C-alpha cells in the first residue's frame, strides 16, 4: 500500500489544474503585493501533526497568499527587471515539475540534457561564440557569474603559477552588477576597479587604470557587462574582448539582462564582442521570456571549465569517464542537484520560433524609444541619459525623493502600473524597464500623465 503522501487526490489535481487554467488564460493582473513581510495571523498554527485539508489550503493560497504578490508577468510591471514567460514556457514548466526530472547528469536525464544543450548551442552561435561552446543552465546570473569566475581564476592561476592565487585580480567596472563583486568576495579576490567613461567600461578606461596600477601583472581577466540592469548600458565588448584575446586574459561577459539583444534587429551589433568571450551568461528568465529561475552559462572551451568545476566523489564516479561525449550539467557550474530548468526555454523557442523571439525582443527597444520621445516632448520632464536597450531613466523636474516614492505607491495602489524609482549618481529618478511585448504605448502615456497630476 502506498504511503498516504504519495497517493494522488483526483479532486485536488483537478482543482489545481483549474486554477492554472484560469491564471494562464487571463491577462495577468498586476495585483497589489505587500510592502514587507506584514504579519498574517491566518498563518498561525497552520502546520499541524496530522495535516489539513488540501483543498482548503489551496483556497487559502488563492485568496490570501496570491493576493499579496505583485504579478511580475504583467505588461504593467515596469520595475527592476521584469519576467514575462511565454504561455508555452509556463505550460512546459508544469510538465517538468510533473515529470520529476533530475537534470544533474546525462545518466539520469539524457534526453533533457540533449534538449538543453541544443538551446545552449543555439544561444552560443547566435552570440558569435564557437559551435563547440557549451555549458549549463544555472539558477540565475549570480551563480552563473560565480561559476564563470571560478573557472577564470583557476585558468589564470595555471598561466601564472608564480603569483599567489589570492593576489590574482579581475578588472571590473565600477558599474558592474553587484553579483560580480560578491563573486570575487566569495573567491577571496580583490578587483581592479575601473572608473568607466560615462558609465561605459571602455578599452581606454581599462588602459588608463592599468597604466596607473603598480601590479598590472596580477590582472588575469576582464569582466564586461552587456546591458547594465540600472541603465541598460552596454560596455565596449569589442575593445575589451580584443584586448583580452591579445593578452591571454579571461574575458567574461555578464549579459544576464541585456545579452538577449542578440535577437534585436537594431541593437544586436552592440553584442558583437561577445564572440571573444571565454564565458558568457544570459538569463532566459529575463528578456528571453522563460520562467524563473534560469541562467544560460556558456564557456568557449567547456572541457576546460569542466576540469575546474566538475565535482568528484565516490558515488559520482559512474558519471565520469574519459569520454568527452558525456555531459553532466553539474560539471559546468556551482551546484550539483538541479532541475532541468532550461527545458521550458527550449520548448518555447522550438514551438514559437526564432522570429517570434526577435520581434518580442525588439518590442522592448521600441517601447523605450517611444517613451523617450514622449518624455522629451512633454514640459516638466527631462531624460537623465539616452535610453539604452529597454531601460529609460528620466526625471520629473522639481520632484523630491518623497514625490517619486508617493507616485510609485499610488500607481500600484490604483493598479495602473508598477514603476519604481532608482538612484542615478546619487539622485532619485524615474526608471522604466520594458520587457513585456504587450506593454502598450497608451499605458506609457498614462504613466507619464500621472506625474502631472
């Protein structure tokens, strides 16, 4: 007789499917969310020795918990970096959960790994990396960046064994994502911090910094950003990448957000320097319309990365041999057990087609261009800097920090949009992060008009 926890409840199954159908079929509501972990007395005593009726708890989730979540897939979600998974990717994410796939190794999930690798290979070649590039799907940009820098550090140490490992450095921009600095902290390394030119990490800024540094020989790598999260700025990937190739430095490109512009008709040229990368990340859960959480981590020479990242243990020996055809995703990043998180992206890409991704990606850039034109045309507004990718920074002249915060809270309360201010050079300003292709120009106008009330 099966353990009661493993018996299928048909009524519960149908109730969950019904909720999923309803949630998937409607236009995503913005919902209100909650500022902070406000007390919920209704949660008290919910975990009991004998358990509670599952239908009752599902209803509690729908009526209480889900109402305290802002729907990140709404076209009106324009804060931070949104997430707008396609319908097909969300449906297939349900398939992955129901299938109980273990995406750790080729032995356990050869079919899943083969499909994930097809998606990775497509991304690598689209970015201009060699056909032999490969890697894995990690949980997000933070783990992707950490994994890449582990490999880069160890390769750098092999090239310069005379330098103590803790003295090795990566050159990074002062505007690099916080996960880069945190990864170096975890690795026990100090960065060579480069002051960018107008917030863009350029070859010129790197050369200036190296010329004034007493120990440039300790720099073993360069980290560039393909689309900063705060402003969408793309570093000088071509210049930095060429320099890294010429000087045998590890070149890592953090394209967690902006790397998806390889699909854009107007902005793909900004990404050409990715072809020089030793490692590159892009998050399908951002601008490639996959569910959270999913980061594509790619290495120019995956077997080199496997040498430094692969885990060894007696019970794992069966997974390893001298056969390079074996591909264990866990050997290419930090972490061992993993769900096949790349499959929803693969399914969506295969079923929707590349042209759909090109048009959806371009939509965000077009939305940003429209918003910029409207800001320039309106009295009382001013662009902070030119729009870049899908990000727009602008100011409402005369507004204080409190004005921005009150306006943001009002937009959410009225369910018009979720737009949060940001800091730029110490000043609070307004920020749009466009990602959902269904965000309308009309909504953009309504948001801007709301700042005149």
